[in-house]
C-alpha cells in the first residue's frame, strides 16, 4: 500500500500486525491458525495451571495488534501531512476573495469597461462519462454556450457527442489529463479555466464579473472551499477556477510522481478535488473561497431548490436573502430538466418594465449560438 507521498509503506508497518489479525474467512484461515479446529481445541482446553499463562499470551497478542495498527495509522497520517503541507503551507492563512463592488466598475471609463469585457475569456472543461448522457446533453444545450470555448472530456469515446477521450474511468486521472491537455493546447489563448461536473449549472457572465479585477498572472485557485483536517480544497461539485499561472504550475507538478502521484497512494482513496489541492499546495497555490461583496458564497455545491429549502428553515422571514447571492456563479446537483428551467429563469424570463443598468456587457463569442 502506497503512502500519501507515493512511497510504499515501510516493511515494519507490514510486520507490525500479527498474521492472525489479518485472517479472513477464506480457506487460508485454517492453515494460518496452526491446524484450524485442532489449534482451537488446544486453546479451549488449557492444562491445569496454564490458564494464567494463556491469558498473558492472549493479552500480549492483543497489545501487538493494537500497537501494530496504531503504528500503521501513524505512518499513514505522517505521509498525508507530508503531501498536504509543503514547506510554505504553515505560512499561509486561508482568506476569502470577493467580487468587485458595483461602484468600482461604474468609476471606470467606457473604454476601460469595454476593454475589460473583451479581455476576460473563460475556457470551460466538463468531465463526463457515458452514464452522464442526459446531463451531458443538458449542459451542451444550456449554460456551456456562454463559455468562450467549452470542451467535454470523456472517460471514453462516445459517438453521440464530440469529446476529448481520456481513456480512463478514474476521476482523478481524468482531471489530471484534462488539465494537462488544456494547458498544452490553450495556454496562449485563455487566461481563466473553469472545470465543472455535468450536474453543475454555471452563469459564466457572473464568473467573468467576479474575475473582473483579478490578475490571471497570479496563482488563483477559486471556488467553494472546504476544510478536511488541515487540508483546504475547492469542492469540485461547485466548480473549480484556475488562473493561467495556477494551471502552469499544476502542469509542471503533474509530471512529479512523488509530489503529485496519479494513483494517490493513501490507504483510503482521496477524492479528485482533494488530490488537486494537494498537488497545487506543492506549487504554492492555495484554495480561496469566492464570495460576493456582501460575503455570500457564489459557488454553490447544492441546487437552488435545496438552498431555498434550507433558507425557509433557518431564515423564514428572509428566504431570498438567506438563500443565495444575487451574483451566484454555480449551483450543483441539478437534473437535466432543472438545467433547462434554470436557463429559462436566468436568461429568458424578464419582468416587464424593469430595466437592468449593468455597467458591463459580456458578449458571447462571434461564432457562438449563445442565447
């Protein structure tokens, strides 16, 4: 079993647990028990005066199992800490980053606004599998049209839709390959990269607004952050945003099997979004939680319906304010039909007589069939 750093567990760890502790219900059990039923009979009928000795030996056996297990757990945890914390980790204080204030945008000249709206270009990565065909079709027909470019990265070749076949079913391997291919192909074309799952609905214009005053030459790794032990990572369910600088660093460390192993190497398998955070930490890139100017999360790992239901319970007098940000970027856990409902509500439905005086307009690509 590999450790978190990719190295095999020490032999002392493998020897620490006596063979009897690892017995299963297979045919080997009798052989390893030293004779099966006959061995059990010997233990069941101790000779007179031997009871104390048997108890002592049994106690030593149990202590060996406990100490051996504890040692293995310690080795594993130390390996995890090693991977999860580079030399810079203890200097970093997690912080939240916010969208710009509307007043800041209004203070810009018309020329500056136009230049900004044209300069922020987002490349979208959607990880899919054949079982996701319904969601795949919904994403293709709805929000992904608003990306400056979108590509679907599939675990295998699917004839129904165009995709980049990655030829692996492992989500971490898929994510690694997708980011690697993206950097090699588009490092000179895009500055911001957004990765999503097929159950995620994204409002790309709000993402561009959020990124308005962020410098892509800085190492940004943005989304809905979660803390797991000492590791802070961006939850993949809400979408993951990387600047070109973060993607450049990631592309480099992906080739280092010690710092960023393809198989992870833990006793328990880490989710792909945690693996990504570990690899990025080695390059000095840390997860940052995205919020609007009021401090509300803009990357959501739940659907609108789920968030409203929670708000009705916790803020019954302020359901709308208690639910979600007005500048939300993503919602997750949506069924295909719910994506079409979201598309209608976000891009089509308008109350007559109301005007929207946004200072910026994010136009779709020239050849896009954008709504």
